[in-house]
């Protein structure tokens, strides 16, 4: 079975909780993360060993190596990020 490749939008506390869980799930792997500012996403990538980072969620959503996206940002920002 192939692993589900996860993209994570956010780099704060909630995203860290998700990242920790995905580190333990054998069927999933963290493929990408998006967060602002750039220094936050760089720190997040180093901590969780994620191969790709960006500060543009559109770029993450377009990646062919992302099968599923987890939104780990404040609730009032969910709609703009998940609607087109």
C-alpha cells in the first residue's frame, strides 16, 4: 500500500499536533507544509523533516505529490484557503 502524502497548511500549535500524529501513522507521510512568515515554515520543516516548504498555500495545493491537505490555521481563515 502506498503512503498518503499529506500537505499541511499552517505552522503553529495545531499544525504541530497534526505533524506529530502523522509522524506516527505508518500509512501517511508529510510531503509539504505552508506557513507564514518564511522563518516559521523553515523552522517547522527542520523540526518535522518535511521535504518541501512554501509560504504560498496555492503552491502547496497545486503540488502533484500531495494527496491530502490538512488545514491547521485559525478557523476564520479556513474558508479563504479551502474555497476557489
